[in-house]
């Protein structure tokens, strides 16, 4: 029966998760393009068949009287799945409804089993008063063992990047936080038990309360952790959290009930009921199970780090590990209280203070642990000025530890205050991921409408925006990277902007902002895009023909023009640099007097593509010293293709008529800080991009530039306007600015602070001091961080001065508010 | 019977609260190295602002500014509090400091121009307006305020030019009204002359 339960749970979970991913506009393009792992595609292709199989297996375990009803419901479900296959789900409200409905079979099945139990559970009459002596040690052991497991993985995988003293301090602090977490869990249990004791409730009632508690915790985890990670907020998130948690809690309770029905002795309490499946484990079996759990947690942490989305999987894994260890240790201690207090000698009618002391022996232990924690805090406060570890203050050491160690991170999140900077975070959330039906009434966002000078025909434009390319993997930016000879040679004859950044840490907004040459409202697929599509306007004004790889985003944004010729026509959402360049090489003879605009965004280096296509994770490859080999290997292959293409372009005689730009839409984290990808995070390595501009000699003559000044992806379009002779460019803090100016003109003044943002969540930042300092306000984690962006690529996290933090927060509000005003939307 | 139960529940609640506060203190490590932040002075300032008590806000702000004398957020809040008290001289002083020191001087414009206007210091107000127009030339509120002040000082032609810049914006009804007012005034004047 439990196998059928597990199969039904997995079917519901996968079906609902897929429907949610389809509903979410951020993940929908991936679903539409079929970017699922192999097993995911297998599940989806046989979705109806899996349902029939699982439902039939589940029905077999229902009592006869209930089987017909369940089968009838199953038939209706199968018919619905036949008429509306799961694989045909779209990004619309029906997908959200499907995500809810997917849990129905499990809820129905568990409900039917609950109302007609096969065999009653045998319960004790009273709650055991001495249970606290098992609960507190089990929770403490669970927290401390979890902390040890995850810290060990972190130390083995990443070493001690800030030195052994900082690592030791972080570990000691982490143990304190874990102990406090265990005491908090015990205190919750103790409080509930005291209320139940007051009402003389029975073990059966406590089991019901435990089930309700489990449901509440699961609902909060789903809503706060999972759905917020997918940028789903508000009533749908609350409701979905409640429904999915109810189904999972029902399955867990059903599993516990099935084991409790078979138990040899009566169930004595709620925790006894929920750990019934682990009953009867010997000490040796408990130790073996704990060892297996620890090893599995360690292995999974290492494996899912690169697949993770903003620490979601690792946080869930840490929580499951806490629960697993706690259950094991609690069940393993059956019949032998670890904390031998005087509770067993409690007599009715004793003096209240005496009774309090005796009945709450473990509570006194818990209070003692809290006192020890306060002692540690006091020592830290008093020693704060001298707690400088190689110039790193305690908060920074703890922040760094939380980057690497998921259990500490999860514990910290649980305790973290949501009041600090609450109004700033609420403000940022309101302006993030605007719904697609938000009405934009933008002011005039034209960069310039002055025509070009006419006369000589404009140069061909080649714009290569390599998804997720980091500058420190190119020799032009990092002399140690000797595996990109072609790109380095190209850089030698070009202008290399050394301090280049993207304004958006993700393609979703980076690509539209590149085309508009300005900051944009935080909205995916803004429509209509034409009023602020300044690149398209320029191409129309100067009569360019477009050869573009029309990815998912550009397809939604751009209007088709006569004379368009797609690149990568048959490969939507999976662009390979070498393949595109080969196609271009074949088309080079077509380049004539009529100017052509070439745009492609190869995805070879994107973290999801690398995960899907597989990576050979051999460390310390001598060809790529100090770099991530699977990524570096791809960069090397792309470099070779680029070199061949440039040779052919030169041979075609069109190189001197062409502006060639190589850049990236954003960078990436490659595990250096325990973080992979660019989901919700803003870090120097995600914001830094390469920006190499090669101009024909005739165009370059008489121009000036500052390669060391901060430059941004949104500067590209203003730069093209200026290069093509369109004057009168708008200049304010929302627009980029040209990177070149005429020799006689005064150089542009220093740049104001630049707003940067994650493309997917409410994480905003400010680059100040000439791109040397980064302030990040993370409204997902409710935290702020500051970085010294030098040295590249990772920069260095520094403490945020309270003053600077407040000022930067104000500036963020100002620019975000200005976006709302200029684009005419209300939040 | 009730009293021990009460004590038990009370003690359990106290333990729960203590556990929560201990965990929060352990994780909110900022308080360990930023003692000033631990005093929640800024929180008290915002609370004083909410209950419209500018004197209390100023008291806490003085303490904050003692540590960070040029903090633009604190200075902006101070200018706001002085505005609520009608102490225009102090508003102008703080606004000038913001214009000098803030990385975002345009945010001080409303304060400093309003203060000089209220004190009828036309020369200083005009200089402040011109400086602010250079800092943020497209700010509609700033342009409207400037135009209204120019109109108040009888510099109708300049005011009309500024009103005309804004008149097309549907949200700037004040500009359309000002423009209509000035044009009507000019028509009346022309009519008076023709008579």
C-alpha cells in the first residue's frame, strides 16, 4: 500500500510542478521548448498511462465499498487528461487550475482511506509526561549532526576560503544557531503539550495537532520558499501552499497510520504516531540509518548545487535532513529517555513550583542552552571591535558561511527578521515581475529621432551577445586565460571596455534593455515593445536588413520587417555559436552595399544548457588553470569558431565595412561562492560582461573613448546611434550613453549610480563609485550586501555602512519610482 | 487546579519566546558590529514621522547625524521635519548641505527651493531653482514649482515658457491652469492697451 501511496504522491507532485512551471511566464519558454530532463520527458509523454497505472494500483488498496467511487473519479480524470493532455498546457490560468487539480487524486484517496480504516489504531489513554526527555535530545542531536554533515561537505568542497580562523568561528556560530533552532522546535512542542495537558487531551488529539502542525509547516515552506522562488505571490501562492501541503501531510499521516495500525504496543503520543514507521529500530539500525541519511544528504548537496535555483533544492534538502534525523533519533530513543530528569517522580498535588521544576526538566535544560547562547552573543558584542579576521567582520564571515552551508543558511532564514528595510523590500517587490497585463503608458522613450547624415552607406553591424559569457575567461580581460587566441587577437584590434556591466542579471530583461538602450520596467515580454525599441527604430531609419536569431524573447518583442532573414531558423531556444557562425559564413557572399544587421545570442554557456547536455566535471584540468573546466572548454571551442568566421569575413573583403561587437547579456556564478547560475542573485561575476567593439578604421578615426570607465550593455544602442551619426541623444539616468565621442568634444562627466537588477526576482543593486562598489538589496532573502567589485571577477564582499545602505536604498527607490513614472504604470 | 496549568502554559510560552529571540539575536549579526543600528534610532524616526511628531524625529536624527553627519537620508528626514515645523531657515540650511554633499542632490531641490520661496528670498530661490534645473531638467514637479514661483515674482514670460513645456502632460493640470491664467492675463493686458 505504501508503494502505491508513494507512486500516487510522485505522480501528483510531478504533474502539479509541471503545470506550475507552464503557468509561470519565466519558465514557460523552457517548457514550451521541451527543455526537460530525459525522465521528465518520459513522464510527460506517458502522462495518462502513468495516471491509469498509479490510480489502478491505488484503487486496489481501497475497501470494496469505496473502490467504485474512486474508479469513477479516476475515469473522469483520465477522460480530462485525454481531452486536455498535460503536454499541451500553456502559460495561462488553466495551467494554474491544473496545478491545483493534480493533487486531487491523492487527497481523494487518503480521504477515503481515512473514513474507512482497515484496522483501528490502538492508543494509550494519557500522554506520557516524560516524553520531553526524548524530544529535546533528539532535536538537538538532529540539529548538531545536520550542521556537522553540511559543514563537512562545505569544507571538503570549498575548503576555508577566508582562512581557518574564520571557518572555525563560522562553524561555532553555526552550531549555536542550530542549537537555538532545536530549542525553538522543542519550545513549540512544549508549548503545544502544555496546552494539551491543560485540556487533558489524549494522544489521538495530539496526533491530530501534529498533523495540523505538519500541514502548516509544509504550507509555509511551499508558499515562502518554493513559490516565492518562482515569483508567485499573493492569494494563489497561499492557496496552492495550503492545498499541496494538505495532500503531502495527508500522505505522510496515512503512511504513519498504516504503520501504527500494525504496531505491537499502543501509540502513546502524536510524535510516537508520526514516527511509527521507524518504531522498533535497534540502536545499531538507528546508527546505520543516520549514517545513510548523512551520506545521502552530503551526496545530494554536492550533486544538486549546480542544478539549484537560488538555493531552493539545498534549503529543502537541509530541512528534510533535520526532520529525518529528528525522527530517527526520537524513534531510536524509545523507552530509554536520554535526559533523565525528575519528571518520572512527578506526583499530583505537589506545590506548583516543585511541579514546574519536575515536569519541565528538559525545559530547564533548554533554558540553560539559551542562556549559553546569550553568553556567546554577549562575548561577541563585547569583542566585536577585535573580532576582525583578516579584516573581515563577523557578519561577513557568517554571510560567506551561509553561501556555502545550506543548513546554516536555512536556519538563518528561519530566524531572520523581515522588519529590517521592510518598506524598501516591499517597495521593490511591488515593482518586480509586473503582470503581463500591466498597462504601460510610456512617455516618449525615443533615444533620438534625428536622421543620420546620409551619403556613405552605413557599415554592416555584427552583434554577438554570448549568453552567460564571463570576461575572466577571455585572455583580453584575464591574461592567465590562454585558451582564447582568436578572441584575444580580435580584441587586440578592437576597443576593449574593461569595466563593462549588464544592468540585468538574466536574459529575460537584459536582452530587451539592450534593444531599448535604457532601463525598463521589471516586466517580461513588455508589449507593445515598439515604443521603446530604439535599436529597431535605428535599423529602420538607416535601412538595415536584419539577420537575427529569433529567440523566444525577440520573437515576442520584435515586429517582422520586410527583408528579414532569420538565423538558426530551425533551432528555437538552442543556439550554438559555431552552428550560427557556419551559417553566417555561408551567407557572407550575400553582403553587399545594402547594410545588414546581424544579431545572435548563442546559449552554449548557459548553466541550464550545460546541465542538460552534461558536463565532465574533472577538476584541475591543466589546460584551464583556476577555471571551471566544462565552461572553459566550451569557451575554447567557441573561440576557434569565431576565429574561423573572422578569417572568412576578412577574406570576403567586408571586415573593413563592418562594426563587430562581442559582448554578453550577463555573466554567471560558477560555484566559486557555493552559488551557481544567475537566478536571483546579483554578484560582481554575474554583472560583469565582456564588451569588445571593433570599428572600421574610417569610423574609428577622430573618436575618443575611456576603456577604464564603467560601461553598460544599455550603452550599446546609444553608441550605435552616435556612430551612425544620429545626434541629439536623450541623456538621463534611464538611458545608456555613447561609449565614443568626437575628439573635439568634451568627455562625458562621471556616471551617476547605475541601477542593476535580477531579471527574475526582487533583487536590485546599485553600482557606484565608477563601477567599483556594488550595493545589493535582496528582497527575496530580506538582506543587503555590499561588494568591492575589484578585483575581478568575484570582487570582495565588504560590510555595508549603515549610512551608505540607507543612501543606496533611497537611490534605488528613486530610480525604480522614476521607471514607474516614465513608463506610466501604477503600483 | 487552574493555577499550575496557567504556570505551565506561561512557562512554556516564555521558553518559546526566549528561544525565538535567542535565534533572532544569533542570526541578526548586524547588531553585533553596528551598535547604532541596534538602538533602532532610525525606526524611532520613522515612527515619529508617522505620528506627526517632528520634534521627536529631530531628536533621534540629531543622534544619528552625530555619527553620520552627511547621510543624505538622515538629512532629508531632517529637512522634512523642519518643514513640518515651518522652520524655513533650518530647511534651507539642511537643503544646502544636501545639495553640497549628497550623491543625489536633486532630491534636496524641493526642500531648498520651497524654503527660499517661503522666506521670500527671491535671489537665493532663483539660484536654487536654476541649479536644480541643471541637476534634473525633466522633473515635471520641479518645473511646475519653478514656473509657479516665477509667476509669483511677476516674471510671466519665463513662467509661461515653463508652463508650456508641461501643458501637454495630462497629469500636470496645474501647468495647463497656469498657462491659461497667464494667457488670459496677457489678453486682458492687450485689451487694456487697445482701449
